[in-house]
C-alpha cells in the first residue's frame, strides 16, 4: 500500500515498500494549476499510486507525467495515467523521446525537452536537466525552481525502509549499494552531474528510492559520490558476472 506525505510546499512523496527486498519506490506529485507526476512506478503499482494521487487531486487533471528515463519503475504506469488525463503529456528528455517513447508501444502524447527548458505549472516551475548516462543514455532530471527541489531519479538513493525525510548520512551505504547492483557503468558521467548539482545547491533532493534529503544533509551524499567508488565492478544485483 502506498503512503503519501507532503515533503515540500505542494510536493507529495508517494512511497511503496517492496517488502522482500526492503526497497522503496517513490513517485512525486506536484499540486498546482497544471499538476505533474514525477515518475509513475511500475505497471502493477498503478492502482495504488493512482489512489494516492486521488487523495490530493483528481488524477484526470494531471498535465505532465515526467519520465526521467525509460525503465519500468520510472514510467511503467505512464500509458494509463496519460490515458485518464485528457490534457496530460508525457515529458521526457529529447533523447528519450527520440530513442524510446516515440518508437515504442506508447501512442499517447510525448514531449522531449532539452537542457534548460522550463515548464510552468503555475506556482511551480520545472526546469529540465539532461544528464546522459546517469544511469541510462536518455537520462534527465527535473529541478523545481520555487521550492529549489531536485528530482534526481536514481541518484542520491538510500536502500531500506526510510521515512519521508532522511537526515542520516547514508552516503557510503548508497555507494556500496550502487556497486553491488551494478547500476552505473562508470563514475565519470555521474560525477559530472554531481558537480552540477553541487553548484545548483538545491534545498531539497527527492530521490525515487529512499527518503527526501534536506539541504544540510545533501553535501554528505555529494561527498560520497565524489570520493567513493560506486561504478560497476563485475556484479549485477549481487551476482558476479563471469569476466
Ligand atoms: Fe532507473
Ligand atoms: Fe529507479
């Protein structure tokens, strides 16, 4: 069952814990004149996530469904969310639109954004950041300017059952987890983005796994990403692949 909590002004974290793996899947709802849902969760989670959205607003009023990269936990529910909301557009990076979302079994509206483009939701403004190879070619993130909130998808995550807001330094745990599951091919493209995030100095980071991080703890995670090894080291989901 999904739980929903307001973590920043008008920004709701919808979170589901997968009990076998003790891993959380989050979506973020931005309540505004033109509401946005940032990632949808996997296809089977749709009813639960939709129910949580409906606690705040009518799911048919969604204007944007943001897909940071093409993967089931980021966009598995996209078709049904967009089908229910007549004004909704699937918003992704231009590379994602080109490679995946206009040439796939998805017939709904899609808009690909370039770095720096801004979508006006009303009170909130979503700026798109192209972040290739974090951890997919089509990767992008969104930055909400009014609350200074970054939605980094799979960066800044924490494994385990985490509260809506995390103040603990789990930076090393995060890097160890990344290495074990083999999510990033290399450190360099990630650190390029981490340096950018450091300059951006967001007040909030809202990862899609774990809790949201307030400004004072973000540097602990940034430091770990700059100093610790976390790239693929022969293992995928803890399983060693023959070299
Ligand atoms: Fe991902
Ligand atoms: Fe993810």
